[in-house]
C-alpha cells in the first residue's frame, strides 16, 4: 500500500511542483534575485501566472522565467500563448526564459524551435549554467 501511495506523489502536479522547487533552489544557490508567482493580465483579458520574474537591471531587461516540467507540444503551445498574450503589457525588451525539464526525457527539437520562433529563450535544465550570467546580471 505504501508503494502505491508513493506513486501518487509522482503524479503530474507533484512532479511539476518538484521541478519548480528545483528551479527555485538553483536560482537561490546562483544568487539570482527573483520574485515568485507573478500574475500578468494579457491582451485577451486572461490572467496568466509565471513562476518567476527577475527585475530589470542596468545590464539586462526584465526576465520572466517559467519552469516547464513536461516539455511537450501542448505545454509549448500554452506557454507561447501566455507569452504572446502578455508580451505587449510588459516592457518592449522583456524576455521569457523557459526552463525545460530534460532530467528524465529528451526534449524534442520541435518544442525548442517552436519556443525560439516566438522569441522565448528555451533552456534545457541540464544546460542551465549557460543561462546563469544572463539571469544574474
């Protein structure tokens, strides 16, 4: 029975929250300042939640960070919509970084290309150190 109960903690909502915790821990260990759980209202009138916002600095514009625990086509489409819907309400140079959890799965090039085509910055979790300088500045 305990083994079956443990499986519930690996269900999608729990895995998503675990990945957000991983991203949170990495931001803190990397000394990257952020504000968690930010809601922006989009052009459509819909409210959209983003995991983190890193404020503008002298060197970098505002950076929005979204943790994507299951980077598949549907999650990429949803994130692109959130970004396009809210982009006009943010500063023109704001950037969105999508941390893609590639711990247990291979993220398809189609997902990465789709995000890039809409000016999002996809970052594979295994390559997160490459984004550190852009986020910490």
